[in-house]
C-alpha cells in the first residue's frame, strides 16, 4: 500500500487565521474602517470589510499562496504572505494585526498642484515647485500652460521637502512623508502663496485638508473690541486697515486676513470657528500661516484636544511678537459669531 509523498504543511506563522482583529497602534482598539484584500497567485482579489474591526476570511479557499493586505482609513497598509494546504488554518481562533503608522492627508503628495494668490484665489502663472529628497537630490517643476504643476507619477517611500515659489511672493515649504506613493484626493490640490509684505503689514491664511467640513471661518479680534470676520470684512482704525480678503464657504480655503498700518498699542487675537459643525475641528487638518516682518509662522490644528469644540484659538499678536496658543474650546455659536469678544476666547 502506497501512501504517496508526505504532506508538508506551512508553519503556524505562515498559515491564514480563522479571523483577524485589526487594531490601531495609537489607540490599541479595533479600527472600524479596516479592510482585508486577499490577492491570489492567479491575480484575483477578494475584498473583505470588517465588522467593528474584526475580519473573517472565507471558510474554504483553494490551496495556494496568498498576499493579505490589511488597511484602514488614515493608516498605512500592512502586508502578509500566507499559504493554504488542505485548508489548514492557524491554531489560534483570532490573530491581532496592528496598523502601525497613521497617514495624514497632508503627509501625502498631490498628483498635481494649483498654486494660487492667497488674497485673490487666482492662479500664479510664474509658480514652481522644487522637490528635495532626504538624500539632497532636487527636481524643479514649473507651472504648465493649464496653470498646473504636475508631480512625477511615482515617488519612493521617504521624506521630501516641497518648496513652492513665485516672483514677488513669499516661498512656502512643506514636508511630506511618502508611504505607498499615497496621493491627496483633491486634484489639482491648491497651494496659496502670499505676496511679499512690508514690516507694518501682517497676513494670516487659513486652509484645511479634509472635506468633512466646507466652512471654517477666520476671525481677528482685538482687546479694544475690533472684530473682522465674514460678517464685517473690512475695518479701518486709523492708521490700521484690516480686511478679510477672501471668505470661502465651500472647499479647502483660503480664508485670508490682511492688516496694514499696524500699531502695537493693541493685542490681536486670531481664532477659527467651525461654522457648519459637520465634523470635529481635530479632523479637518486645518492650518494657519501668519506672515509678518519676513517671518512665516505655521500653526496646525491640535490633533487630540477634545471633540465637538467649535473654536480654535490660534495665536495672540502683541508688540510684533506672535504667541502661539493653539487651543480648542467651546465658544459662541455660528449665529452668535458677530458678538464674540476677546475675553470670550482668551
């Protein structure tokens, strides 16, 4: 009696589990948006969504080698290779998968950029982008006839510095950590440059990355009751002129405040209100850039300072000094925005 060749089963770690729970490294809790893509050697792909972070692969699968790709919103993918012979699975009922690195949308690079004037929201036809890798190699891309800057179709994983510049404008640089060639969902992605300003001028530009909200509003409030916002866009308090140059109610900004003829006998408070409350401020990946005296101060919305808070207190400017506050808190509602006072927020 011949029993045939001895069957060699894959090791425990090379077998597929009966089920998986997918946790985030930052919370150690299941990721509700987790998904599993099962790629076979024949090229077929099965996509399995999770139930509260738990994923159950099919009970019966043909013999073969499979690539498992676990993913979740805002996390980097995790990939495993497994083998199935006679449908033998791991001895444990459930394997834990940890998604290790959060991907913020602003970490990703765009397929193409539209570089615009922060005051007028119009295309700057002289703009260019210089991409610098961590090794120091650079490539410069100029705006094309359509007003776009086209980024190379593939960039290797790594840290890149992106510098946007144009004649007569302040250059701006951002850092991108590219993972799995991730790209921003907005195409073209807007970048806003501020015209070079004099020493008695100041400009604040609000933008945001995530479209869960369409309307964030920037406010400038002083300790002597000046208030410029969407309901009062231009005020002059001799010799200081304050203008809300651009008010956006759909999209990703910009909301731009410009001050000229500055005097330092008052305190200026910059704040942002979440007008429509469609999502928490901490999810918007909002950013305020303050241009003053040849300096750029970039302030990102806090990531973990409470939820359902409708005001972001950004900074106080006094005696030509910018003091970053960067605090989320509750304050007057959208309908009461015109009555907010300096002391309500600071």
